[in-house]
C-alpha cells in the first residue's frame, strides 16, 4: 500500500525527515510514537503533499503510484486521508455540504457517479451515528467553534464517510475525553479491513488498547529508529524516549 | 484634465457649434446642446423631454465630477465620447461561433450558457431567430393581458408619455449628481416597466429579455413603477462577460413603489474588468435609487457585482411611506486591478420604516474595494429600524477592503445596528479542502459561496446558480 524509501524532507529551510523508511501493507495498522518535534506531523504533511514541505531525496509509492508526482487533491482522490492534528475552521461552509463536495470530488476522480443529496444524507446519518455525533454539528460551519475534541471526532466522521485506502491520523486521540476516545476508536476500527490501512500517530498507548496495531514504530530525529509489536508501546510508556533519542542523534 | 478645462472645452465646442447630420447613424464625438437635440430628434421625442434633457445638460455643465469615492483612474475626456450611435445591424457580427474569441467561449462554457444564448451574447448573426425571441413575444402577450407595460424606454416615451412624464426624474432628479445629470441629458435607451394596481407580475421580468437588452448602450435609463398593491421582480444583466467598446457607463435606474407594493430588483453585473494588468475595462458609474412612496411598500435590491474596472454604485431607498421597507443585499468582487466603491443609502422618512443591509465584499489580486453606506433617520421617522452587516473577505495580501458606514440619526426612537467583519482565506483552509479531494479553485469557490450565502438566497433561483458559478470563474487563479 505505502512504501517510503530513504525519504529526506525539509521545511522552513531545515531538514526534518532524515532517511526515513517505512512500509505499510494493505490491511495493516501501524502506530508511530515519538517525542515532540521529532517530525511526525511533517511526515504526514509530506505524504499529503503540503506546500512548503520539500522532498530532497527518496521515493514514496502509494498503491502502485509515485505519490510524490501527485498534487494534494490527486493524492486525496487516490485514497490518502490525513486526519489533522489541528483541524481547520471554514466559516460559512456547512459541515455536511463540505463533506458532500469532498466525497463527490473523490468519487468523480475515481470515475464513480456523484451522490445526490438524498443518498448522501442517508450515508452521512449512518456514519454520524457510528461516531455518535449530534446531528446539529452536521449543519454547522466546518469546525467553527467546535471544541478540540469535537474537531477530532469530526475528522473521524470525514474519514468514515470517505473510506480512504490509507488513513494517516495525526494525534486524533489527543484532547479526547475517555468516552470520546472509545467512540473515536470505534470509528477508526470500523475502517479496518484487508483493503484499508491505517497509520496512527499518537503519544498515548491508551488508544492502542482500543485499536490494536500490527506494528509500532519509534520515531526520533526525523526517522524510524525502532519497530516492534504492541509491547513496544507499553515499554515506551514506562521508560520514555531517552534511549531512542540518543540512538537517533548517534 | 481638470473639470474646469472640461467645461472650457465644452463651451468652446458649443461656441463654435456644429451641425450634426440628422440622417447620420452616429453623432461625432463631443457633447453640446446640439448633440442633445440631435439625440432627442433621432428618437422622435416630444418637446417636454427635449427640454428636460437640455435642463439636465445645463446643470451638468455646472457640476464637477465627484472625487470622494476611493477609486482612481485617469481623467475622462467627455468630449472624446460619441453620445449616439444607431443600434448595430446583425450583419456586422461574426458569422458563427468559430469566429468568436475562444477565450470568451471558454468562459461561456464554464458558466454553462446554452449554445444559442452564446451565439446571441457573442453577437453572431443567426437567421433562424432564437427561441427566446419568440418566447419573449409570447410573454409580452401574457403581460399585456394583465395590463403590465414592459418595453424599451424609447417605446414607452412614444406609447405611454403620460406615465414617463409623471415618474421620470421623480426619484433621481436631474441635478442629483454629475453622472445622473449626464445620463439625463444623453441617455440612449433602457427599460420601462409599469405594473398596474393590484397586479402581481407572474414572471421574473427580463429573464427572457436579457439578450435583447444588451444593446442599450452606455447611458442606460430604467424606470419601474409598481402601482398600489402591485408586485414585481426584475432581473438586470447577465452572468456572461459583456464586452463593450464604450469605456464609460453611467446608467440611472429609478424605482417607484406605491402603496403596499413590492419591487425586487436583482442585478448581476459582469462588464469587462480589464486585463490582468488592469488595462481596458469598463468604468461603471451608476445611480440606482428606489422610492417607497406609498404606505407599507417595499423595495429590495440584490446585486452581484463582479465586472468593470471601476464600479461606483449605491442602490438606495427613500423610505417615505409609513411602514415601508428597504433592503440591500450585495456581493461585490474585485480581482486583479479592479476597484469598487459601492454601498447603499437608506433614508428613513416615514414612521415605522425598516431597512436591512447585507454587504459582502471579496477582494483578490490587487483589487480594492470600499463599502460606503449611509443610514439616515429623519426627524419624523418615528421607530425607524436598521440592521447593517458588512463582511469583507480577502484572498491574498495585495488586496484591500474598507468599510465606511455613515450614520445620521435625527429621531431618538431609532434602532440602528451595525456589524462588520474582515476575514481572509488562508492557505491552511485551501490545503484542508485539497486534502479532502477538492481543487484549490473549488476550495475557494466553496468558501466564497459560503461567505455569500445570505445574499445568494435572495436571488431568484436560476440567477443564484449562475451567480455561484460566476464567482468561481471570476476568482479563478487567485489562490495558489
Ligand atoms: N514549516 C516549518 N517551518 C519551520 N520549521 C518547521 C516547519 N514545520 C515543522 N517544523 C519543525 O520541524 C520539527 C518537526 O515538527 P513536527 O510538527 O513534524 O513534529 P511532531 O513530531 O509532529 O511533534 P508533536 O508531537 O509536537 O506534534 C519541529 O522542530 C518544527 O518546529
Ligand atoms: Mg505533530
């Protein structure tokens, strides 16, 4: 599904990703954990194609295509979804309207028929129920005035509607209360299937109790310094990153 | 050129005088009493109308070009303009769409304009005259049965002189302002509409006529009268880009609403705005005013302004009748080097009068725009109420938006509210939308349409859809 080889990328003049390798197979769930400022969000934005993040070396293939050749929206239409660490507010544009425009743009790019308002509403209701979102949020402007946790839940709603091949979720669990974490986890878990892959960027092992990852990576100094099973996350929780940070700078 | 010089020149021409050949199809450049007489004679106008034009011309000579608007442009040489030319014959146009500027066709296509309308807009000479003309005739018959008069201004002068005489200049007097005086002196043609007592006009006027009205020239004159209890919705302009070799446009629109009547006037203005560097483009200096003359009457202006190099326009309402209502809903877009100084005036004269102003300004590129709004409550206007909301949206950091609200309240019972906001489309927003599969252009359109929602929903359905597309096309390439 996703293969990253020797990826170097810089932002604001500084090299942030340094010789990163990662392979995510179809159907797998990977967790990436690492200290603040180590480059996890940078990785997410580089994958999404954000302007200002320049790849200086390396290759990324996604679903058989050279990902780095595609524009931001082409990547999205190819099935890459980024759950934002800081979801953006869009005043004046209703959440449901936005999501329909998004879904139809992606469907159109895939050569599928656009959903009409009625069919979309049916789908949206189902997905909103899945993430236990109050319907009143559907007609409010996108993320405007949403609380931190509500914004995260909204990201998962979008993911559930768009059903991407690969979802990269950047700290979607941060700022969620205990009940919300359970609900959001349920949303993430619902995407899990042999055709879909998920990359969870997180600081907390708690999320991984609900969404059990196939692989856990330790991210430090702009690359993956160790990979392992779920037990690696438990170990990190106990001992912190100290051991790995010295490894990264070595 | 200073105004003084203009006047000198004008006088000089007049002093020497010249005789214009009444048989000729167009007047030589320049303005004089002679030219005013020529225009009036060409149109076979009654004496009183000629006198009216001459009076306007003489007042114009004494007036100076307004300078208070926040727009700048090289001085206009009023003596270099030709003030009359006969409507062009069809055979001058291109023979088929193949001969039309492909860029223009591309825009038509983006706006989803049907092929036969494209031909009309581009001035293609087609013999089998289009559906819409026959449709127009059918509708005319239907309107006739209801006693509704809807015709060109020239026709109204011939067929209904008493109505024209009664209402012409009753809302915008000839001395109102420099451009209104100029228009009154030399106006070419326009539309006239009268809805008799108690009649509700069964269709949006001019939907089917918009092409026919395209050739009315640079000094257009519109007069709409709704008699007691009448209702009418009028559409002006069209979303397709309109080109015109005349740079200066100075139209006057007058609306008269009598007791319990209701006039809704919607405009989509898309004159050629000039190229990317701001060259060429129409100067649009319009005077639009409605008078709520009767009790409980209502006038509602809705406008979407995307064209012109310079727009100077303040559709206004005189709320004279007790309980009358004035509304102004506006979207104005300035891109590249466009400049717009626009807004409204709500003059509360009668008791319990109410006004609403919703203004949405969008600036992109080097576009500059100013919202200028006046809310005036006169002494006798007991319990007047106004709500104003002016929002500006900026795309990029080279453009500007300015809000200048004026408030004059002479009656303490008035209730006046004003809200304003300025926001910016951020790269983050566009990126977020793109990550959800939308192109940068669609992202901007989505955000802009969201911003304009309150105005668009006031437009007649079909117009609203076109206006949304138009905004998308207008702002194309302004982000990213
Ligand atoms: N556009 C930019 N310009 C300059 N520096 C940047 C830019 N983007 C990221 N950085 C820097 O790159 C480093 C990595 O940032 P990034 O947001 O990827 O970290 P992170 O691992 O997601 O951290 P956190 O856990 O706090 O979210 C930081 O030091 C950050 O300041
Ligand atoms: Mg981060």
